[in-house]
C-alpha cells in the first residue's frame, strides 16, 4: 500500500500482522509466568534462591558442591531457620522448591528477550507504525520494572520474615498483569490500524470495568500473600466455608488495626464479595458489545463464570494447589477478556486512512 506520493505506508498488513503475533506470544508467556508464579507461591518456593544473578543465574547448580552452597545460603533465611529446618528439610526437598523459583526466573528472562529482540528488529527495519514507539518502550520498561519488583519482593522474605511481603507480592503480580493488559490492548490497536480504524478510546463503562477488575486482582494478590485462602475453613460443599466464613457472613476475628489491607479475614471476605461487583460490571460490558462483538461478549461471560466457580472450589478444597493455580490463571484471562471488551466498546468507525 502506498500514499498519494508513491511512498510506502508504514503499518500495512505485511508489517502489522507479525507485530500482533509477537505481542500475543509475549502475552502468552506472561500467562505462563502467572501460572508458575502461582505454583511458586503455593509451594513456598519464592525465597529458595537468595541472590539475583540476571546472567549467571540462568543456569541451575550443576554439581553437588554448587547445590550444597545454594542450600547453605538458603539455610540462613528465616523460612528455613523457623519452619523448614525444624521440619527436617533435606537437600532433595530443597531442590524441589529451588526448581520452581528457577523456572519462574527463567521464564522472566525469556519474556525479556522475547520482547526486546523483536522490538529492536522491528525498530531497525522501520516497520513500527507512527505513535507506537513510546508505547512499546513503556511496555519494555514495565518488563524491566517487573524484574526489579520481583527481586524487591523476594528480598523481603530473606532477612526479616518467613514469607515475602504481601504488599510486594501484590505489586509484583499487578505489574505483570498491567504489562499483559498493555500487550493485548496494543495488539488490538494494531489490528484496528490494519482495518483503517483510529485507536480505541476508553469510555466510562470501560474505565469502571477495568478499575473494578483491578481492585479484585489486587485483593486476590493480597489474599495469596497473606495465605488467607484457608481462613474460611474447608470442606466440599460446606456452607461454613462458602458463602459463609466459619458460619458467619462477616468473619469473626477481624483486627481493626490491620483492616483493610493486612487482616487475612477481611481481605478474604472483601475479595469474595467484591467479585460480584466485578460480575455486575462485566455483564453490563458484555451486553453493551453483544450485538457487534458477540465472541468477545461470550469470552467475558465464560471467563468470569469459570473464575467464580474456581474461587469457590479453591476455598472448599482448602486451597488445593492445582485449583488455586487455575484460579490465578483464569483471573489473568478475565483481565484479557475485559481488555478485549473495553477495546471493542471503544472502537470507532474506519476513517479510510492508516
């Protein structure tokens, strides 16, 4: 495609589709790291590696001596001295938790390369459409911030506490999910550019949907960091565990000094009931786009419906690992579906220009 003066237009189909695929591949990798991050948290593996080595840390210990050195460093942490050491942790058990934290960091490195290298390639070829370079650089910066926040989170559990700070864990997860949302939105904008449409706006309902879902995700992260999933009790089909909490609508034992962000009972209670605010706004969003974007509408309903069920099953099961991890994964899919819905709502007619 060429302009009226005969020069090629940057942003034609041949340029845009490879960029969209690249962004969606990176988004898929972020979904993968969200899953592994959930496993890492639930297996208490996060502080098993007590140093951050961006390059040399890509390789795990290869000799018995290296494993002994890593284990010795971990034995200085409060998690080992107060919990795992007295429980009789062996080197074999340590290797298990080391594995999950190492995989988590390895995927983070892969994400960095998977974004930065193609970005440089598209940049040097001059195929990035006008106005998108700052946004792509911002996404790259978010990726770098994610690594820094990840180490900031891990460091909180190495010296003073047996677990990482729940606030830092929430920051770590939300930076990842913000990056995920940015990747999906940018890919959708590029597809709109391919169709000759202007960039989508974010209408009022879209702002409300994104804000309510963000609050829900934030409280979900706090709940995970506080290990608050089990405070309601457990038992398949037990009303005392859901919708009640230990037989009450509002849980007993809430400490006023810790509300609203640090009391595990309140955080759990708020997360389970704020979910219905998210359901209401997502139903409104899905209905608004149903006539023109039915597949997106269906995806929104499927995502939040599955997420609600997984949340209930997580509580009833006493936070069984695979159910809890699925709950975190589908939470990220709810965000993706919400972004797609808001983008669909904010789309404007084609102008005939690229």
